[in-house]
C-alpha cells in the first residue's frame, strides 16, 4: 500500500479496496520499522492519525468525503499543529506545543487529510542538507551516507522512503525544490502569497512560501489545491479565485516556449546533471515544445543578495525567541541580560546564530545602505531579468541543483559551499515566482531534478508541464527503497 500515489489512494478509498485506517496503520508501522534509518520524522502523531483516519472512514462510508478524505500526509515541523509539538528542529522550540493550527493545516484537515507526524529539517529552515537539526541529521533514502537536501529534508526523505505519500514543506531559497531534486520527489514552491504563511514559523517573511512534496505532479496538484486560498490572517496573502490545479494537467504542450538560461549551464554544474537536463529538454521537444536560449544576467548576484536579505529578516523574526514568552529558557539566570544571552546562546544552533549575527550587522546603522538596501536593489534587477524572460518564453527550465546528493558532513563546516547548493533556486524566491523540481534521471545512482520556473500564478501551467513529462517518462517512479 505504501507505494500508492495520492491519486491511487483517493480511488482505492472510494472503491473500498482498503480503508484509511488500514492505510494509516500500515504507514505508521512502516515509519516505526524503518525511520530510524532515515530520521525523517521528529514526531509521529499515531493517536491523532488513527482518530482522523477513523473519522475519514466514516465520512467515506456516508459518501460525503472531501477531496483528500483519508489521505495520510506529513507536515514539516515548522508548520504549527494544534496540540502537537512544533520544534523547527531547534532546541529553542523543543517544548513548544502551539495552541492553534497553521492555516494550511486547517485547509488540509478540512480537505480530509490525515496527519502522520512532523518531519525533520534544518534548524529554523536554514540550510541545504537537513544536518543542522537538533534531532540529528536526516539521511537520504537513496544513499544513507548522503544528505537528502534541505531544509525540508525530512519531508522529502519521508516521501522518497515511501513512509508518506506526500508532505508539506517550505521554501525560502530552495528548501522544497532542492530536497525534492536530491530524493527523486516532485516539489512545488508556489507564487509568493499563494499559500498562507499564517502559523508557519517565520524565517524570512518576504521569501517564505509553503508547498507540497509528493511523488507525482498530479499528487502535488491535489495537495496544492487544498493548501491555497486567501487568508485575511496573512497580510501578504493573495486574493484569487479558488483553483483546481488538477484540471489542466493533460493539456497539450504544443507550441510551449521553454527558456533555457545560459547562466545555469556554466561552471560548477555537474556534467552528469547537465546531460540529464539536456535529455529532459529533448523529451519536451518531442512533446511539442520549443526551446529558446535566454539570459538571466543578474543570476550570479542571487546568492549574495539572498544572504543579506534572508538573514536580515531572520534576525528580526527570531528576536521573539527571548527565553521569556515561550521556548527554551536557560537555567538559573543571574539577571535579565544573562537570561537573554544564555537562552538564545544555548537554544539556537550554530548556523542560526551565524544568520542572526549577519542579519543584525547588515541592518545596523551605517551598514544598512551598503548591504541591505543594495541587496534589495539587486533583488529588483533579478525580478526584472525574469520579467524580460517571460516576455519571450512561457516557462524557464534548468537544473535544480549543481550536484547530486553529497555525503553527510562534507559541507557542514563550510557555510559558503552549503550556500552554493541553492545557486539555481534562490532567484525564484527573490522574484516571488512559482517553481517546481521533478525527477529527470540519475547520476551515479543518485537522483537529478529538473527545475521548472513559471510566471506569477502559473502553478497550473507548470504542473501541466510536469505531468505531461511524467506521462512519458518513469524517472519519478524509480524508488530509493525496495517496494
Ligand atoms: N538553503 C537556503 C538557506 O539556508 C534556503 C533554505 C530554505 O529555503 N528554507 O537559507
């Protein structure tokens, strides 16, 4: 049962081939047996899952089941779940049990989804390897000596190891697409504002966006359809008519114009990955698309701009963790200053502290104009690059990552090497555009992701483009674990 896609689960439940309780029980058993090898879950919500599954079975029996009724999924542990610890993989929030659900959890619950548990990640979503978790690193099911990518590594690994058919994740600079690429899963980061951020612990608010990680584009469409929607509680939420992203999945791609940024195929790209991407592009030509070289001239400035803006916003967002209101508090503080200093010093890991320091520095008087303002100007140039590209082409394709999954421990001591993992994904967040990563082959038996970036609010189109490819290829069905 664990290899079923969401589309198959929906059918199977309605045909009574199995119940949600049976499926949920089966996945919970699998998690219990296998996850010690991957560490993809921080918390497994067994009781809640079985109660939700039972309720779903009753609704299914009554014939009043909403779209995802009885479908088990996992949530990244940065997404607040009422009554269930939401740790952000940090000692700081090890004891934090939110009294409310994030809007996306409410939306998915309303659609009938069953919550299996909360997935492991880089601490506060800062990282590209899921090694900085307070609960230990996540391991890539394709090779447990390798990282699964990050920061949503647990969400991706759980799906790749067939422990959950899909999961929620967040992407500030690549954290949905990059782990999806390294684990052979399908990940989608929506347009900024498409999915409510309310109840998701903030990292860099102008970049954060939640989306699904699944095994197929069709499944990602199911999840996204349930996640989106205007939310008055999020001031940046877009008010758009409700969309069924499953509708246009089979549209023909004849005449589709695909832009290939020359900057994405230069130095630093693993040659094996370059080959897989070229093969995928040829497949798209077969499907009727036309390829066109384009230029995103400011691409190389994306990482430096991001690593000023994201830490700046993080330093402001994380100031709320002060040892007083909630979260970790140090033992026996001498005075107020000592309480702040040690609570934050002991509660936050190294990378989080590094970002807070960088961000605070960039925002301080005298440096603000030189760093933060400059980075915002660069951000505008990057946005304009995309705007001119989308005057010529419908979508942009290229690699999701410069290299396949790397060995655990090889980049954790070198922050810059780690930051470079997101060289192809970050610009999308700076511009607020939607992007996907889909499996397109293997290099040394490790997965490769094809990145598809769309224009604003073009999620339906990129899902259609991904789905058509998955109809004629079977890379996405290759499995990391014996089925
Ligand atoms: N790796 C990037 C960072 O560390 C992106 C992380 C993310 O998208 N959450 O900030």
